[in-house]
């Protein structure tokens, strides 16, 4: 079993910052498939570009651009690259950093796929400070990483939960691009009675069906924001919004500002 040292990941390191127990890094993933391994430190991984499959002893999780995942230091896993290009941002912290701040131990357990786009907003701010690195970035990073950890504590994790197979199928259907359809069409696709579907999905998704689909579309859009090669109109189309005004209205609902303004801050160097 391979154990990766602090700051080490499979791929080519683009940039790294070590700050008093926090290690932030950006990597280009080159290996089509990694060995089974685990890391000495717990960390968050944000998929900046491309598609990955994260595999642990409990199952597989599809992670397209914009996905945010947490691994503790004892979580054995491996990854496969599902696209030609893939790039990720890591937020890693030492056990001492975590313990000194008296964060809840539940954050350390297993793996966690974090789908709430508001968590991604905090990660985007962290990524901005990681790139900016001016005289205020050290203080900002300390505060933002702590904010991310406390926000995560308030949310339930999805990896390793005992969900029926059709729930994972539904999640991937939405991630891959589910066309607007009726509940009946969705139930036929998943092989689940529409009544059972309407009663069960909110329990597993921790929100309504409509809110989950909107959040996933926004999360997917965030995955394209880091690539200046995509215009907002192209992102609108790729994420399945009817038009750019619909995309803007939905984005404002979650972030309180239009996507163009948010993206300028995200890309600002």
C-alpha cells in the first residue's frame, strides 16, 4: 500500500504553498489510473478541470469538473482519469492544525462528496487567495480554510452511505446531463415507481428534487469557470440551462450575484 507524504499527489505539480500546517497545491493529473493509496494528512480535492472516478472500499464516485471531495488520512482509495485532461486543487492540513482548532472529529471519518454549491464558493475564495499571495493572503487563507471546515461539519456526507443503487444512478444521470422530463419518464429510466421516487429522493438528496438538479447544474458551471476558453454562453449550454438569463437567475439564487461578476473574481490573478 502506497502512503503519500504531505503535499504529494499523483500527477505534475503546478504550484504549492505550505503555510503553518496548511498545504495548498494545484496538480495536473497525468496517470490514467493510480495505485491503491492513502495520504498522511486529510485533504479536500476540488476538480478544476476534467473528470475523475474516485474509488474506495465502499464504492465508486464520479467526479466531474466542479466536484469537491474530502478524504481523511486513513481512507484507502484510488482514482481513474475519465477525460484526456484533468486538473485539481488540494487543501491539505496537518493533524495538529485540525486538533488545535478543536474541529469535530466527524469530519475525519471516511470520504465525503460535498455537493452544496455554497461550499464551492468558499473553495473558490481559497483558490483565489492561493493564486493571489499578497500580504493579506496568509490571514485570509487561515480564516477561509477554517470556515470551510466548519461549514462542512454542518452538512451530511454522501460517500459510503447506504443508498439504493438507483440513487447513485440518478446522481450520475444529473451529472452527465439529464434532460428536462416528467417524473414518470424519470421513474421508467431508473426502474422505480414514481410514488416511491417522489417520497424517497428528498430523503437521500437532503433537499427537493428541483433544488438538487439546479444545484448540480450550478456546480457543473463552476467547474468551467476556471477555464477562460469557455464563454458564459457556452457554459450556459453545456450545463443544460434554457438560456443565459435562466442561468443568471439561478446563479443569483445561490450566490447573490451574476455569474459574470463571480467569474471575474475567480479568474483574477
